[in-house]
C-alpha cells in the first residue's frame, strides 16, 4: 500500500488511510453478523419498481423495504447520523441520511447512492432458486435485487462505521437511496432539486450500482450506455382470421414488423443504421478497453450462459458477435444495440391454432452510446418506425421514456491514487477500468449538477451474477472487500485536500 500522504508531505494533515486489515475485519464482521441476514429478508419481498408494478402504493412492498433499511441504519447508532424518509406528492419515496465531517474542515461532501426497487421475476431460475426465495450458498446470496442494488445502503453504512471505528478523519457524508431506479429514475430529479441545499458541495459520488470485470480487483466504471425503450405495435386486422382463408391476401403483421425493424437495424450484423445513434469513442476509453481486454481476455464473452447442444457426438456452443476482447468490450459499452425484450399478440405454442393474428407488438430496448442524447434518439426512433407503413398498416411506437448515458469526468490524480491503494490493499491488484452496457440515469444528472465531483461508480455485478435475469446473485466475499475499499477512498479525500492546500502555501524565505 502507498505510504500515507501525511507522512510524505509533512505536518498538520488529518489522520489518513485506514488500517486496511482492521477495516476489512470490521466490515466482514458486519456482513457476516447482520447484513447477509438483512439482505435475505430484503430478497424475499417482491419490491418491484413502479414500471413493473402499477399498484406499488397499494401493495406496499417498496414502503416495506425502505422502512426496513431505514430502521437498520438507525439501529447502527453511527455517531452524528441523521436519517429521514423524504416524500414528494405522487412520487416514490427516498431515504436520505447525513453524517457530519470529523477531523477535517473541508467543505466538500461525499454522496453515497443506491436503490431498493427491483426488476421483475423473469423465468428460468434453477429448480431450488427463485426471485423471492433467497438462498445463501458458497458465499453467493441468490435472489432478485440483493446485488442490484439492495446491498448498497447496508454496505455504505458499514463503510462509514469502519471509518468511525478507527477515528479516521472523513468529510461530510450524505446518502440518497431511491425506489425508482429500475424504471428510469423518473422520480429522482425532483428529489435532487428538493434536497440540493442539503446535498451540499459534492466532491465525490459513490454509486454501488454497477459491475466488475472479475472478482479479483476493484473496478471503476468509466462509462454507462443510455437507453430508449418503448412498444412497437403493428395492426392489420380487428380480430384473428383463418390462416388458410386469409394468408396471401392479408399481410402478416409479423412480416410488416420485420420490414419496419429493418429500417432501424441490419439484421445480419446487428448494426443500427441511423448514424445519429452512433458516436466517436474517446481515445482514452479505447486505451482503457485494450488494458481491460488484456486482463480479462476471453472471459469478456465466455462469462455469459451460452446455449449448447450435441453436434454429431461433440458439443457445440452458440457464438458471440465477436471473439476479439477489445471489440467485445467496445460493442457492449460504446455501440448502440437493439434488443426485443417482450412480445404480445402471440398465443402460447400449445394454444396456437391456424389463425392469422390481428397484430404483433414488441417491447424494444435500445441501448445508446454514452454521448448520444436520449430525447433526440426517441424522437427520431418514433418517426423512423411509424412513417409510411407497409400496406398502410397501423404502426405505432409508444415510448416508455429513456435516459442519456454517461461518460466519467477525467480522473483526478488523488482519486486514481486512492483507488489503486484501496484495490492493492484488499485485492492485491491495481484498480481496473471498465465501461458498462447498462444505464444508471442518476449519474448523468449528478455529473451535470456537480461537474467538479469525482465519480466512484463500482459494484458487485461480476461474472455470472446475472442481474435482471434468473439466478441473480450477490458475491458476498467481493462485497466485503468493496465495502472496505469504499471506506479507504473516503478517508483519502480530506488528506489529499489538505496536502493540496499545504503545497499551495508559499514557502517561507
């Protein structure tokens, strides 16, 4: 581990870096003694995001997980911590807490972010697992939402406790835990505006809602894709008709759907055709992708659960779009991609008779490069898909909203030092840098609102963790080390700021 800065530079600096071994021991005790149990209870509650549970208020699940988290944080008796559940009319509630600075007079604030709402169940869970039936097995806690992102409020609190336990100086810390992230965080900005004065001068944002390239080092997320989603529907009839009587005369709604999607995507390569949906990849991100590819190699694409089948006595596997690790990393982080995530208008196979269906509807999820504006993309997408429909069919695209992606600000030298020191202390390897293909709407909001802040966007969603899908798990050993690493980075901030101030003072003659 690097020598503490107060030893390198001189005097009158806050006590710095944690004793790494003790910090990890403290957070491990917290995880083993209580956090895993709290998350087990959390997973059992189907607290689906409002976009997937229109009756979220009546069902009360979001309220339950929020109150449970609030009660647990308050029960930790963190010195100086004040907490409240903040509510705006007609919106999902948020949890807000603040801890005053100790041992430093710096004015900057650390903002810790997480969310408690969840994705829906999905199918394909292992027979002994389920989205709401938690199971702890070999260090992995299975179930929906534990890793994405229910653990964040608990880990954040444990990191603060590790600072307090060693009496290490730390800046003012605030926590903002929402319940609308999986629906696009459409309720969050009003809360950020309402709480802006209480958030303070944010110098560091810690977001634990992201992923990891492996479980062997700390990973910093450098970019996030944006998203535009909605329902594309093609209607040709008012009701189903006999396929023998009508086919060849009545055009298939599915064939029209294919033609309309061909305007958007080259089906042979998957490349999106509108040039405005693409952007130039910054040189720094390309260089980071090369460095990350050298670390992860084939694991960039091998980590996914590829379908396999018997092929003449040997086993064959479905193939990725590319086996070049650099290209694979850039494809999933800086290239636009279309996914069909749902369909309507189709009977189940067992119920499918010889009927020409009246309509076909697809749920579209369009991932956008970090620098492409989502609002403009949605407008262009609607025009592209709806105009001049084949056979004058009724083609409609109803947007479910979107979010512009995010490209991290330049990494400050102090931040890079702190990340590497924390990663080497707890993993024995330097910090890795990786873009993520998912979307965290808050990050773009915060970068705009606090342009000088450094962004520690990390998470536990490493290989096979499968957020949003079946068999999602939280890698508890990695989460423990990440929690301790977060505490170390927070402790580094006041030391670095004091060192900078001391370096700027004039040298006596």
